[in-house]
C-alpha cells in the first residue's frame, strides 16, 4: 500500500474517532441535565422514577465506554512515562507501534470475544432492568462491551499505521503541543 493511501486511511480512522468522541461528549450534558432533573423532582416535588435514575448510569457507561477511542486518540490514557519522555521521536514511534500491536489490539480482541456470549444472550432475551420501573434496555447497554473494543481497535490500527509511517520516514512525528 502506498504512503498516500496509508496516510489517508490513518486520517479517516482518526476522523472517525474524533467524530464519535465529539458526538458521545454531548451525552455528558444530557447526564448533567438528567441528574439535575432527578434532584429537582426528588427534593422539590417529592417524586422519583427508577428509569430516570437508571438513565444516568446508562449515559455514564456510554460516555466512558464509547468515548475511550477518542481519549486514546488524544493520548488521554494513563501512561507511565519515566523513560518514554526522554526517547527520540523514532523511539517513541517504535514504542507506540509495539504497544498498540502487542497490548492494545490483543486486549481489545480478548474483551470482544469474552463479551460476545454475554451480549448475545442479553439480546436474545431482550434483557431488561431488574427493577419494576427500570429501563428495559440492558441489552443495548451491554452492546457497549462490543462497541468499545471495536472503536479502540480502529484507533489502535490508526496509531500502528501512523507510527509505521513515522518509522519509515514518510511523515514527521507530531510535536507534544499537537
């Protein structure tokens, strides 16, 4: 595959992570508004609904699980950089390439395949809340266990290809400032 095609693929994968992450970020606003509504209904009107409280947990799960690839793209994950910060850009590219290839992708594959049966059975049963008035969408929530590793894998592939291009000297590494 040519350098231009690889670079376009990296850009498309990065853009996909960016687009999904920015879209998912709006769920944080919904989460705040729903939480505010719960507090107002409970303490002002003495009303409460289990489905509304569960919706906050759903939104929280969606934000963290579906936003993981966006966080990964923006290097917002935890890193112990005792040695890494002193590496040259090429050494960093090698560490990133190997880390994504040997750690990120295998972990994503492991999560995906170990979640598959659980999610499948949840969909077959159309699993709902254990609470009487809860949300009957547990199967949708559990689907995040498959979507998260897929999204992170796509970003991992983008990272692998980008660092491969850096190591080949086809593109310049990004500076720490972006």
